[in-house]
C-alpha cells in the first residue's frame, strides 16, 4: 500500500508568493534585498546541531500573533489540496481522531479510546462533549462520514484506506474499522489528514466551494477560521466553546512571503515567527537580534533519486557515488550548516518508537554514506566503478537554480569526477522542477534528481514502500522479492519492537542497493521572536495545535 502520496518532497517547495501578497505587514518591514544564503557569520556546525522537540512553556497570554507562511494555501480543504501551508494553519483549527505529539509519538484524541479486539479490527470510541465551531455536536456519524470522504479515490488521503475492508457505526459513539490484513500504520495516518473529522452538514452545504475564501472551517479545535482575504491574509481566533484547554494566543494572522521579504519581516519584528520550510531562511536569520531559533526532529531529508536511464542504473555505481559525496561541504555551503549529513533517506523524526534501535542502525550505515569522504572511501568507490564498468556518457543531474540544490548538484558532479566519472548538470525553472516528481517523461533525460522528501508518519515504514518493485517512486527499477516481502510483513506487524527489527533490515537493504542516496536530514526550524515561546520545534507543527501554546516568555500576564 502506497503511503507517500501526500508526503512527497514538494511539500517543502520554495514559496512563489510575490511581495504584493504580503500587504501591510511587510510594508512595515521594508523590502531591502536580504540574502537568504547569508548566514550572518560562520555556518552552524551540522554535526553539533541540537534537535529538541519542544520549546520552553509560555508564562502568559498573547492577544495577537503575526505569523508567516512561505506561500498562500491553495485550499483549506486538506482532502483536495494537502499543502504544508494549509496544514500550518489548519492544524490549529481542525482536530483529528489521533494526535501527533511534539515528541512524534501518537495518541488517541477525538477517538477518546481505541481497542483492537483482534489484529484486523480497530474500534474507536468517539469523544463526547466536543462541538464544531458552529456549535453543533460532533457525532459518530460525522466521524464515519469524514472517514469515507477521506477514502474517496479522488481525495488526497485515499491511499491510506487501501487496506480497509469496512467502516461502520457500531454504537452511539462507536466506529468499527476492519482491515484486509493487519495494518501497523493506520492509526498513525489518523493522526494526519486522514483523521480530520469534518462537520458533515457544513461541508455538504458548501459543496465545491468548501475550503475557499468565505467558507467556514467545518472543524472542531482550539481555533476557528475568522477570515481569508485571498492574496492578503488568513485569520484564526480562539474558539470560546472549545472542549479542551484554552489557547494562550487569542488571534493569529497568517501572511505569506518569499525570500528577502520573509527574512526582512522577521528581522524588523513586523512578524512574530515562522516555521522555515527552507533551511536557508533560518540560516539567513541565525544571528539576527530579537529572534530565537529552535531546531527539532523531522522526517525530512535531502536525497538523490536515481532513474533507470543508464548512468546510475548499476547499484555499484550508486554505492560508489554515495561514498564520494562531501555531505559536510553540502551542509555548510548549501544550507548554512542547518542540515545534517545522514545515511538513510528518512530523518530522525520518523523514530516515533524504538528510538535507540533506529539511532544505532543509522550509525552503522554511516560508513556507506560518510559525512566527509576519506582516501579509503574514495579508493573503495573507484574499485566499485572499475568492477561495474564506468558509463561512457556523463551522468546527468537534474536540479533547479535554488541555492541549496545547486550546491548539491555541483557536489555530485565533483564526487563523480573524483571517482573517474563525468557529470553534467541540467537546470530547469523551479516551477518545472516539480514535474520531475510526477511525470516520467520530464525525467527521461536525467540520471539522478536532486530531491527532498518527507513523510507524514513518525514511522520509517511510512517511507520504505518507495522501494517496492511496483512503487511509482522506484524510478531506478530496483526489484528484490525479499525486500518486497519484508516491507509487507513490517506494514502488517503491530508490535513496535518487532516492526522496528524488520524496518532496520529493510532500511539496510534499501541503502545497500542505493535505491535512493541519502545526503542529509533536514530538521524543522522554528524562527520566533525572543520574547515568545511555547510551540513545538518538531515536525509535529504540521499536525499539532502549536499556536495554542504560543505565548510570552516572562510571567507578565497578557501581552499584546
């Protein structure tokens, strides 16, 4: 079952919003050309970058926060348009059946209790006393209707329901889900967009307009949607009828900006914070006065995705390339030291269970993906190339002109040259770059893509189905019956310890075969006013109501 359709790397795409979209907020900031590649001094030391899931608890309340997104959401209906920008807003507005915690574990939420009478059955008890923002009560009928909407083949989350046999209301506040085979990741999907509970009446009444400016949010949650001015801003406000703990910040106004405008707004205090999608944004602000930065665990990674075109078709050539890449140089030159050389294609935020085991496995694999290649590494790489037979044509590297990807592409070309191969860079416009992911024809003349990727679940097995023989993301044509068997077994293993053992085995096979080549993990970067604290610093910000915990550092009561 494919589990990555809404978690592909383009979720981290660069913003394209123009300065005009930033309106009044950024007028105050000015538009002098800030350099997003600048670090304000020496780059951070990627090897020593400390990742912390949380920030210190706030000690007061806040009337209003101005928050920046890197682009305007396409829609606030996450069933039809699952973008990161939309999630950053709606995670404060729309609750899910399960909830992803800042430490990347999950727990039942709107499903107050969950039982598994057998390994193919999940029984959810719907929380009582919850109201939607229009004041109506949340019912089991709403839950069932929402699940069926998510499962519709035309919706973003449909692939999460491929193993579902039936979903039925089996009590006044009870939903029973039966699976074709045991499903280890389904509850984790319910902590993501597949678990949002919509107000059936509101969504039905809005029809195709649901999720567009002028429509309600149809959710329960600590905040409600107050307004969306297309091209300008989105405002959410605390919902007075909320069943849980009241949010510390009463109102959040979201605006969007790209590149220098976003950097300047934060530097001047015109904005209070952002979750920086690009490490270069955080790098440009690293030494700015009045701002704090927090780095947290994420599932995101920088990767090289080879194709079957020819240049990297042989796994020995792929292993050789991995040994020769200067990952430390990429981290420093391309990302200000704010990414970390990494041996696997999944960031440490995926370790939502059995963390020590996954950490140890990651370290064991680092020999195949050295941070800085040694003379021995290069000698091994050259021997692999000799055994495989060097391709005569240049290895074509696909990229766009963004700073980070350009640095990676040049580093790959240099690595190829160090082991006796030729490299050629093909640069396309950023808008066209996204086609590499979705259109096989677009990548028909490249041998490897400089890519980035994240998964929505805190479980490495949410990624490794990309190496299945029939996966649309297995561009290089890797086929291994044992690998396929182990992946399916892991996806059906409900015991965390046993699934971790299988995942570590699968992970080693994926890395050894070079199905994808990992470059670095990309931590979450929270950039925030030094007067404020509280939100999580981990990737949970996409699925957890982070604004509800935002507030002042000092115990001075209300701050405006």
